[in-house]
């Protein structure tokens, strides 16, 4: 009899994430490859060093306001799935599906994008080593078999690490985050001490030929993408080994810390050499050029160490976030039950992680430029998640007495999230999506409609009470 009961015992996610693990998870996810690549690709030429600093600071403030609603919802519903669970509780299963489908693309796209950034480092630091077996060119990006295989091996290694257990991933994430932050701080301090004319080199303070306000708004508009890692914390809430009440402080600390790292790396890139002249000729990696001119090969090694740590931290963080989102959807029958399998030994969503790996292994074959189109429109998915969380928080808060400041912040969160979406989809806005990004968004929405039609019957047949038990109650019961 005992053996039969033992076999039927439900396998649950393991509660083994400490506050420092969770903080490192969020910081590592926020400070990804973009901290080192975007200064040359977007930040400086669009907003300049000062405009980027202002835009990033405004973005951090907005994200902190939105995080207040996340903190309230995590404390109320500390379950895997984050925004999917929140929107289900607030607005029902159909809204939950819309939220999860759009948010899912954000998570799924960032995993392979981080992996392909490893190949980009190789192009700069080890020319010709990975650029072997040229196969074809997509949107101007040459796809080499060597780079695809290298990115694929990295994806497989960290998928295995993620399957082995959240505790292993949490420790590795913490180590990578400390290396990353330490390297950025060292580079920032050295740049200030060894640069002759740092203030003069930062001129012009704003992007040339672009109105300062437009440049700043462009940076603010990508804040959902830049800070998207903070909402990996709600995704992992079911695995906290501490009170969910601490989640809000950890989220805001991660957002502020991440913003400082973005601003520091962009400022260092701009101040080492006169950035406007350094940008002439469209250099492959202006941050690498700046650090190499400052510290030579030693600087490149330090920069490479920081970037590799950022990439590893980003891959691990979004493996976790994407797989927990898929797990929550499977619990609600919005995905096949296969996605909801928990590993009997490691207590991780093994099949969801395998799926994220499979999708990630396909994407490097399309070239990095195609992935950047996806990421551009993925900011919309993140903003939709912010809106539903803030709106759900307000819906619950409306029934509670007092807590006026929380109600105000939840309404502000809704307005700001809508503002992000409008900046990206309204023609004429400075951050209006490019045509390839709009096509990618349309394709993903169309796929979502087709998929929803295919699962609608099974998804709708379960009573709301049963769905509530599957998504929420079963996970938080003592």
C-alpha cells in the first residue's frame, strides 16, 4: 500500500533558489549581450551617450513602477508561469493564452540570440576560427557551419545544465553574474582613470541628426526588451526557498543594477575615443575597439570574459523563464501535457526545456540578422505581459481596502505598458518597428490564432475551478 502511494506522489519543482540566486538570475538575464553590442548598433548613433543614459534611467524607473504590481502578484500567487498565471486569475483563460503566446516569443528568441552572440565574439576576437564552411547569406549576414555548430553546442550544454536542476543553474548563474558585474566595474574605473579627455570624447552628448527627445524615446521604447530579465523572478516563484514577500525588493534592485551596467558600458564605449569619429565607417564592434585601444589584449580578455559571462547568464536565465511559462501553460491544458512533465530526479520541467532547446537549435541557421528582427518585435510581447500583470493587480486591489499607492502604481503600470506598445506599432513614432519586424509579429500572431483554434476545445472544456486548481492552488498548497 505504501509503495502504491509513493508511486502516485506528485513530482514538484524543487524549492532551492536563495535570494542571491534569484537576484543573480534577474541581473544575468537583464545584462545580456546587448550591454556590449547595442552601444554601437543602436545606443550611440540614435541617442548619444547622454541620451542613452537618460533613456535607460527613465526605462529603469518605468520598469520599477511596473515591478510593484509584479511584487504584489508574486506574493499573492507564488507559482511557476508568472504572467500566464496572473492574467488567468485576473481575466480568464483566453486573455491568459494571448499574454503567454506573445510573451513566449520574447523568451524563446533571447535564448538563441545569446548563443549566436558567442559566434559574434569569435568573429572579432578570433577571426577565421569559427568562420568555416560558408553556407549562405541571409539579410546580409553570412551563415557559417562552424558558427552554427558552436552556438548549437553551447545551447546543448546549458540545456543539460538547466535540466540537472535549478540549484545547479542558480549557482552557475550567480558565479557568471559576479564575474560579469566585476568585469564591467573594472573596465569603467580604468576607463575613467586612463582616458585623457573623457568629457570631450563624450561630445556630442546626443545622436547627430536626430532630435534629442526622439533619441531618448527610442531608448525608452526598448526598455521592455532591455529589462525583460526582471520578470524571470515571477517565473521562478514556485522554486523560492524564501518568502515571496522579498521578490519586489529583489526585482527593483536587479532593475536598478542592470540599468547602471547598461549606462556604464555605453559610457565607457563613448569616452575612450571620440565616439562620433569612432563610429565612422560602421565598425564591426565599437565597444571592442574602445577597450582594445585602452588596455590592449588584456582589455579584450577582460571584455571577452564579461561578455561570455553575460551570454551564459542570459541563456540560463531564459531557459528557466521560457520553460516555466510552458510548464504553466501545460498545467492549464493550453499546451499538451507532455510539456508539463517534471524530471523525477532533478525536479525540473524536462520536456519544456527540451522544447526550448529544439527551437533554439533551429534558429541559428537563419542568421543573426533575422533573430534581431524577432527581438525588435519581442518587446511588444514583454509589454503585453507587463500590462496584464498590472491590470490583474489592479483588479485584485480594487477589492481590498486601503493600499491606495499600490492601486495608483498598478494603473500607472497599465498606462506605461500601453505606451510601450504604441511607441512600437504607431507609424511615425521614433521606435516604430521595421518592416521585417512587423512581418515577424504578424506571422507569430497568425500562428497563435491557428494554434488556439486547434486546442480551443480541450482548453475550454475544463471548468474554471479545475483550471484554477491546476494553475494555482495545487502549486501553493502546503
